[in-house]
């Protein structure tokens, strides 16, 4: 049994480990752990602690994938519910659909008894307001929000303020291999922007026969390369885990137009090997690992890879 998650998972990782030890269904254990991350205000990239879009509104994205069945549930741009990984899980379980967004996702949340939460943390509102004051002209400020936001998206949108999403992967010979993600997306994103975290194949993918992958940081790159799917498909075609991840990195490195920045790929295979690589992200990137042979989870540093 193995559980892998990125650094932001700290508020919930132990809970997921304990549930897995107690025999829980893997996705239930990961969604419960992510639920604790979503509530933790100290995590500044997921749930309540995250940053709003350009209009100062929160929009949450999440996805889950059951690698045994390849069923997926995902939600995007959810405005008033924090527990979006759990919501994505319910989309998978209850609907004939894979993905719900915006008010439709909110409606579904209410129908199945999820609370409408207070979602905008006071400090995030303050920083957002200060940023607007800095970046907008007095004329734009006077008219805000009735101004064109698109020209601002090159200057004000701040992918670097968001250090991560949270991603969890679990691999178990009996229970299979599964993936779950949750994020508030890029700080000051254009309203309605979806990143890769709710997009199966880009931000996450799992197939219990081969492995799973999940990405953090620049969704605008992993969506163009279908990075998570590339890793799993390469394993299906016979590549080792590290060669599969290397192929996905090569594809990211081939991009030379559009928004380019860092990506972290987290991946596991069916033999319970794991690989976490940092492609072009500044600073040290850490991740959590637990195997049932370990007394407690450990925090490790991702391998830095460079191309071109
Ligand atoms: N990948 C996420 C997104 O593009 C953000 C992040 O992980 O930093 O929304």
C-alpha cells in the first residue's frame, strides 16, 4: 500500500493514512484527507486559504478517478462550497456525467446536502484589494468590475502566488490505484478559468493496471499535453515509470509558445514505485509519501529535471 501527495497535503495526509490502515476504500480515504486541506486556512492554494479570481470571487476545482473502473467525477469553478473533492466524488457516484461546473455544480451540492460555505478568507480579500489598487488606473478602479478583464490577465493573474494544488495518489495491490485533486486555481485568474486539476488526463489520471499521475503548478501546460494521461499511457505501452514521466516532461519541454512556467508531476506504478519530478518550478518542491512498511509518513524532495 502506498499513498503519495504533494506538500500542501499536510493537514489531511495522516487522516488518509489512518483510514487506509483501517481498511477504508482508497478514494474515501483520500477525499477525507483532502477535505481537511480544503478547510485549512494556512494552505494558501486550496479551499478556504486559497486566492480569489480577478473579481475577488473564489472558484474551486477538483477531480477524482477510480483506477479500477476508470470512472471520473470532477467539478470546476464551484463558487460557494469548500468540499469540492467530496463533491467531485459524488458527481462520479450519483450522476451519468463526469464534470459539473459553476452554478450547476453548486446546485448539485445543495441537492445532496452540502453546506454553502463562507469561502473568501479575509486576508485573501485584503491582498486581492491591494493588488487591484496597485495594478488598475484610477479610471479602471472607478468603473470596476465593469471593465475589460482580458487585458489584465497578462499582468495581474498570478500563477506564482499559488504554489500548488493538492493531489493525492494511492496504490494498493488489492484496492487498486486512484487519484484525487483539489485547488482554488491560480490567484486572480480570469473568472471561469479552469486549470488542469478538474480535467481528467491533464491534472490527474489513474488506471489500476498500470499506475496513476497527478500534476501541480501550470495547468495551462499540462492541459495542452494531457500530461497525466501521457504518463499512464506510456506505462501501458511498456515504458517504466521513470521513462513514462520522462516522456511527459519531454512533451512539456517541447512547448515554446503560450504561458510557460513550472510543472510538478507525481506518479506511481502498479509495483508501487513512485516518482515526483519538478520541471522548471523555482525552489524545492516537497511531497509526502507513506507505505505500509513505514511507521509514519515522510516528507521528501522532488527530483529536479531540466530540458532545453
Ligand atoms: N495546476 C493548478 C491549476 O492550473 C494550479 C497549481 O497547481 O498551482 O489550476
